[in-house]
């Protein structure tokens, strides 16, 4: 594990493929088993042992009965598509207050690096994977503005995804549900769907979108992104907050607002967790001010425990 891959270090490195490979390979080296999806293997048939076959695939019980070496062949129950759906609305540009003169990643930048790392793992496993950027400008009926990478596999496809990922710009708000029908139509095969968002919403538009993705064919995973400042409200004195989507501003006293804010945040997180649970959607929160490789490792271990 490369425990020094913190947001401030990543912010200084502009090479997205390098960062993704460093993070993902650091995970794979020590924790290869935990990257498996858990879809299961279906027994297929026996065949005679051939030079080069792994010894752990030999059926030793059958050898004891027949005095011949046979290996068991197995195949995946079904192919899985891995989709990365990225909320690229304006609120995703939020980052914590800088420590000195050094600023880390904002939520959108963090999500890009996380997707790059997860897609690298998917590529190494031989999965198909695709990408969609979600903001109002992406769905303004202008084909040139859309960031959509269809499901595909292989190194060249991964490089294409990284190029599109790097070029994603933020819009203003999350797109209307009525405009997202083409997205649902693309996901008509068994899929693992990652939704990366801060889940900043006015009328449950993002959770309603995520709910539409859920089906018998797909596993939907919501990854809410937070900042340290959001979670702690570690401010003092008068402070001015600006809504990045509506651009409305409010001046408050940090001391008097803190308790009400933290209570409202706790209530919202509880409500969000309940909505996901009712819709059979797994979710795992990530703090963008913590090392990204540590967050990736913690999530994948959490996923492994849940599937075991």
C-alpha cells in the first residue's frame, strides 16, 4: 500500500495514468484476492492435466481414484460491465480550506482519480467498463458536450476512458431525470454501477436517479464524497458560505451555526442511508481529505466482507 498518496501529493501530479497505476498496483500487490467481485465461478468440466497448469487446479480426490491428473475448468457465470457515473455538477468543485498555501483535490478531481484507479483494476480483471459524466451541460441536447464512454475492455479502451475523464468539466446542476433515459438503456446487461457524488440535491433528484439504475441485473454502489470541513465545521468567527450551484451567499456566526449544522448533516446522512437501504443500494462514504489509496483499500475490504 502506498500510504503517502494523500490529496495534496496527488494535486501536484498531473499525470492521471501514473497516479491511477501507482494507487491500484499498490493495492493489487498486497491484496489481490480482495479485488474479486464475488460473482462466483460455475463448475464446467474436467480435462486432462497439461504442462503449465497450476497445481492447485488438480482434483486430488479424482487422482486418488483414477491415478491420473485432472484439472477442473470453471467459467464465470456471466460477464459483468462496470460503469462509473460521475456527478459533475458545480457542488463537486468544493474542497476543504487549504492548509497553509497548499490545497488538495476538490471532490470532482478526487472522483476522477478514484475512477481511474478502479477502472485500472477492472481492466486488469478483464472486465468491460464505461463512463458517464452527469451535469446539466452534458445533457443540453448538444452531442459535442457529452462525456460518454461506452462499455468496452482492454488497454486502449482504458486509455480512452482516461482521456475523457481528464477532460470532464463541471456544469451547474444535476441533469433532469427525464433527460437520462439513454443512460438507463445502456445498462441492460449485468452490471456493477458506481455512482460518485456529493449527493447535494434539492428534491432527491440524485437518489431518484440512483434508484432507477437498480434492477435484478445490476448492483448499484453509491459513493458519497465528503470533505473534512463539511464533517467537522471547524470554523470560527463570522464566515460567508456560497452555494456553488445557486450562487446564493449567507453570512453566519460559526459558533452559533455549528450545532444546528452538524445536527442537520447527521439527519441528512441518516435519511440518505435509509433511502439506500430501502432500495437495496450499497453505499460507502469517502473523505476526500484522506489518502485516496487508503480510502480505496477500506472500501474494497468493506465490499469483500459484505459479499462473503
